[in-house]
C-alpha cells in the first residue's frame, strides 16, 4: 500500500506523547496529514515517508499543545488593576465595579484577542473561557485559529450583555445552534459560582446541559468563606447542594476546590467530575490550596488553569504547571507528588478530558488532531539537558515556546504569531489601559 504523503514531518530530539503515560521518545518523527497526527515513528522510519515540509528540531521537545482549562480571557485588559486584596474585597470593590463601567462587546473582543495572543505565544492550543459577551470571544477564537471551550456566564444579577439570566441563556442558545459543527469551538454553561446562582437557575442549566450534552463549568469551593457562608445560610456545603441539584457528573468542571472534606471527595469520585486547579490565583488571593496529590490518588481528573489575568497576573500555563508541581509537594508533604510527567499530563490530556475533548486532543496519538507545540531547550537556563521533561516543567517558561500548530495549521513560528498582528494588539491594550486609568482617577498621570 502506498504511504500517504505527509503535509508536515517534525523531527525533534525529544517527544513526550503524554499517552502512554511516562514515556519520553528520543529521535522520533511525527507526521501530520489533513490536520491530524498520522505517524509517530523512529526517525529512520519516519524519513521513509514523503513529506511536503520537513522540520529538523535539534535541542527541541515536542509535546501536545497545552490546555488552559480555566480563565476569563478578556480580563487581560484588567491585568494589575487591583492586587494584594482578598477575594471578596477584590471582587466587590474593584473587579465588579470596573466590569460594570468598562465591559462592552468591543472590550471583550480586544481583551480576548490579547489573551489568545499571549496564550499562543506560551504554548497553549486550547483554552476555556468564562466571560461576558461570549459571542465576541467566539469570534476571536474563530479568527485566530486557536481552539476553545466558551462558556455562557450565568449570574443572579444583570451582567454586561444580558439584563438577566434568562436573556443570557437565550443568547447562549443561539451560540449552541450556530457553532454546533465548528471544528474548534465548543460551547458550555458557565454558572459563575454557588453563591451567585440560585437553585432554579442551576436546575434549568442542568436540564439544558443534559439535552445538549454540554459541559458545566463553575467556580466551586474557592475559599473557606464560601463554604462557611453556605453552611450558615443553607445548612449544606456548596458541593453537596450542586449534587442535590443534579449538576455533578463527567461533564461537570469544578474550578478551584481548595476546600475538600471526605464527603466532598466521595461526591467527586462517584460523580466522575473534573477539577480545575488554579494554584497561582488561589495563592495570590490567599484562597487556599487544592490538594492535588490526594485527588489524583483518588482517581479524580485534575486539570489546570491560569484563571483570569486580573488575579494571576499572566496566562503562562507552563509557569502555572511548575507552581502546581511545587505546591503539590508542599501541600502533600511528599517530594514525589506531581512529578514532571504527571504535571504535563495535567496541563494537556487532563485538561482535554475536563472539557470533553480528550477524543480529539491532549496527547500525541495517531488519529488525534495535530495540536502541537515545540519548546526550544537550547537556552542558557536549560543547560545541560539530562531530562528534557524536567527542564520543561522545572526551568522553562512561556518564552521557550517556539512553534505551535492547531489542527495542523501553524499559528506560531520561531516565537512569532503568524495570523495575529502583535504590535496592533499591544497598541490596542495600551489604549484601553489609558482610557480605564483616566476614567478611574480623572487624570492620565
Ligand atoms: Zn475564575
């Protein structure tokens, strides 16, 4: 049988497929055709295939594209607007008033574009988003070539773009219809948090999510205060309430989960829900620590997210993964916790699984989408390379990202964005910053 002609053949020094777990391949080639991975073979065998484009990648590591499983992309325009404050003060005194004043459809377009550009430059090929005007975020995902889960924000109070939750859901239903066959966009529900969404709305969301087979993405047990308040006001923990309302299940994505008792753990295991760990946001807002190692040992799918740039303050998932690997050791009291292979799995395949995309992305396997990233480990700070994966997790940052593809289409080449105008994006963000600063203080100083 004639071999298919490859569109692209990558020849890196090292390749970590993520599945099977714990494997590092040396001197292998990866072939792409029609946007999918069609070949992973030792270099000599790979070179027997005809390819339209061959890339020699000495000193480079090829991995699946990173999956940033939680964020608020457009909030990149609020990066650094309010720091060093506890969650409640930060939200109620700073973020919510700023959002009420500044967030428009244009703000979301520009902020999401900034976030996508930063993420692509950091090796992220897929992200999850929870923000207002989700249709504007969808437009930017479509244009930029990245992959995303866009969630519909639902809260008890009016939000930018919707007078109430019913209107937000009505608008959202149109997105489900319009994007049903989009190759890179997936729509899900994004009820903000247990303390901002009432029972009737959550029940409504559960019914719709079941009908549409859609994900439910929600901040849950972000702080001890949230759990204490729910116990005082309702006599039950937020996770128990969500379980009573039927929301937990394989499509449920619980973001943060810094507070987990034995009953919570049991609910998470039996419902097969995913957890999205956001260590830097949790540390910066002093929210608490998600016990990642304990969850992992219990068999729970743990993914990772940067959260929004207003509480992090960057979208560097590689840096976030290093933080997670270090924090897991500190929290569990075991230096063996979350080793480099498992850390990368959390940032790729586990993220894909949380978003219901693990049949398409998250690992380098024949038949999956060619969502790929090449990290350059030839830099001074990575020398010498005994173990390239150790270097990736414990020394590299987003600046090591060199090339990136989504569905076989190259979006980053030698660190430069191919489809987006980086200078224009910087200029637009600066203009927003100036406008917001002036509007807040009445002076441009
Ligand atoms: Zn968040």
